[in-house]
């Protein structure tokens, strides 16, 4: 993955010459992991530590791992967008925002290449952004969460089918407590799937 990360860094170093954009690369088991976990984009802590899923997201990841019975080192963890999308609040503070169309268009081809290099047995998407990156703009997490899907991942002349298990983004549970039971049930379904060798 070092070669892939270098290529990514080279490409993006020319796009934002006036501002410091920190790339947060994927990490973990980069050859045929049981799960490739894909989030939306890094947040503040991820950017500071230059690692995906740390800080609050890391706590969510710990809960996920505990339920499904895996260690962090068994997964490959990444985001669709590799920079932190931000906006400035009324108080002048930087806060996270969803990636915009331009950011998604720039980074999605690199995600496709990343998936084809890693060759995960199963992809777990968190929320709508990674789901749509793989299944198209009309995919909605509410309609497919907790059920196996198939996506065709294509980059340049390479193409392959991958099994996807979409989950709600763990942060969505904070804003909508009604999703807590649904999310837990989906995690248990994922655990059963992994135990069955799916």
C-alpha cells in the first residue's frame, strides 16, 4: 500500500498548494482482510493523528469490534475522502461537514483502486457516503442496512464484484436514538455472517 499512498500524496499535493491539507491514509491488514471498513472522511482527531477512526470514531470502532469479535489489526480501515472536509462556524471555529461533490469526485477513483488492491473478503460501509460511492447516488442506507449487497468495483481496466454489508454510521445513533436497536441488530447479523464464513 506504500506505493498507492505515495501516488495519492503526489496527486493531491498539487491540488491545494495554498493550504495545508492532511491526507489520512487507510491502515490495517492490506491483503485480503476479513473486513474492509469504509467511513465518510476523517475528522479533527484523525487529521491530527494521521490515522483513520481515532478519537470519537475510534470509540465507535472499538464497540463495533467488540460486538463482531474482531481485532483492529484484522481489518483494513479507510474513508472515501482522505482529507477532513471543514466549514467555519459563526464563532470562527473549524467543524466537520459532509464531503462535497468535488471532493467525492476527486477521491472516489482512489477508493476504487484501494479496494482492488486490498481485495477484502467483505466491505462494511458506514452511512450513505461510502454506500453511494460503491452502489450509486440513489442508494439509501435506510433501505439496505444490515443486508448483503453486491457492488462492481472498477478502476482503469480492472473490475471485480465485492460483497458489501451496509451499516448506519455510528454517529447517526447519537442524533437518532431510535437507530440504536437497529444498529445493534445489524452488528449481530454481521457477526453471524462472519462466524458462518460469509
